[in-house]
C-alpha cells in the first residue's frame, strides 16, 4: 500500500503562523485591547509588530488615526526606523550636512541620513554618491541596512557561489544578508521557496521585519535558537511543497536540534519545553508522511501516535502551544484517515 498523494501539506501550511509563536515578547501587546490604528485591527497579520514598534516609539501613524500598513517605505524612512530601533540618537547631527548631495539641508530626514553615513551604515549610489532618499526601499536593501546598523557578523554566510532561493542567483550582493535573515527567521520563504529580494516593502512589512529582529536581539541566545528552529519549520513546509522529503527531513531535524539548544540554555521555561515538543511533533509528522509514501502503514501509525502525544505534552508545558498542538493532531488524523481510505480501496 502506497499513499501517492497525501493531503498533509495543504493543511499544514496554516499550522505555522507568520507571527512568531516562539517569541518572548519584549513589549506587552494585549491582543484584546483596542488597536492604535483603525486600519491595523487586532486581526491584522502585523498587528503585534505595529503595536510593539509604536510602544517603542519607532513608528507612528497619521493625523487621521491610520497607520497606512500598505503604504510604501522610502529609503529615508527605512533609515529612520532602523536607527530608532537600534536606539541610535541623531541629536549630534542637528547642524551637520545630510551626507549626500541629494539630501536637502531642510529635509526632515537629514539628521538620520547624516548619522547613517557617519556610522558607515549606508553609502551612495554609483559615482554620483546620491542616497536617493525618496526611492522605495527593497527587501534586500532594508535587511542590509538593518544588519549593518546592528553590526551583525555575516562571515559564516558569505558564500557568494550558491543562491539562497530560487529567485536569487550566485554572486548577488545581498546573498549574505538574505542567508542570515532566512536562517534566524526574520524573513520567510514563500510556498515555492522564493525570498523576493527586490520586492518593495510596505510599512507593515518593514515593521514586521524590525519587530522579529528585535525579539531575537533582545531575547538573547535562547530566543535566537528558537527563531532558527521556527525558520526551519517554515522551510520544512516549502520542501514538502516541492516533494523534497530529504530536505524536509533535514529541516525537521534542524528544528529539533535548535529547539534542544534553546532547551539547554533555558531548561525550566515552559514555552521553551513546549516549543521543543512542537518541533519534535512536526518531525514525527514528516516521518509519518515518508512512511506513507513508502507504503508502511504500521510505521506511519506509530509516528502519528508519537506526534499526537508530543502535541499534548507541549500544551501541558505551556498553554500558548495549544493551537499548534491541535494542528499537529489534525494532521495526524488526516494521515490516519488517508491510510484507512487507501486500505479500503485495495
């Protein structure tokens, strides 16, 4: 008996939220409270990110009470947001030139571009050295500015000979930045594995990237390990979508590895113990998927039962794992149903 087409992926795609379920929130965001902006309600995908950055004074809204989540972000706006996120003041730039030929002396963003230029965070384009402050910032540019501002060491990610996604190519200047950002989980691939490096970012999208980065940055090593584990679970879904069981298994194993590293550093935190069991649960589901494809229904049922037990144990560790635990159990039930239907057909 072989399960030629398991429905696991289609339903698993919703199992991992775009909002980090492993995050130790450094700003209390009560989702039941009133939203700050009429166009970013509690149900908005970037609600937590926007509310957190508002509380930190990194972003603000318009006079009409809106945030404009879909509005474009210019390079000047991006630099301001990132500097504020890094707590880099610009008071000493009050009387300094903007640093670029196309930054007027009376521009609101002049102190920010001046500070970024002084700190070596940004440089101009080509021979003219212009900053192009009103140009919409791309994802790759935004991440580069962010990582340079926080002085992240990218030496372990400097391989320029290998693309990081199907829509990137060897030799692209942004490969180290995207590789790092993908690894720690501040960006996630689409279902087909793309990272969209040249995509112009919106206000909500930039808020989410900064938010995820600051969660990792301020959460310490434990948060970093959990974020990498989460990133691997996202990669797992992409690889299943491409019928890459070998890749999916590697991502599952990596997710377990990094969640165990987090557990080593914080063995008594319920959310860390729960996160480790969630990673193990998804690992068992991939093993069950593989067993089904190979036609081993007994082994599939064994892994399914283990996945269900891990899901229940994760909820016992921390109640915030309930939603993901339910989704693991749902996928387990779907696999068992598929086994039953295949057996009846035979």
